[in-house]
C-alpha cells in the first residue's frame, strides 16, 4: 500500500472535483480538507477531499 499522501494545488482540486476556489477555501477554513503551506503555495491532501465527498449523503437515498 502506498503510504505517501498526494497533494494538489487549489486550481487542480477545483478542476478535478468541480469546485470553485471560494468553496475550497471555505472547506479549508472549516477543517474539512487537510492542507500544507510551502512558502506561498497551498497544497491540499487529495485523500482528504475524497474522504469529504465520500461522507456526503447520496442523493435519492432514504
């Protein structure tokens, strides 16, 4: 199993998950996503975004 976390830019997360930059920053500030800072760069842990989406309710589910 791969123990390395993948990180992506805010732009890449927005493109891959169809989220606006503002929504991503709100999720970061609310603690929904994990991120690291490297100087001016912000990189988001892709697994934390995937976990967030997995935790959302499924539409049409009872």
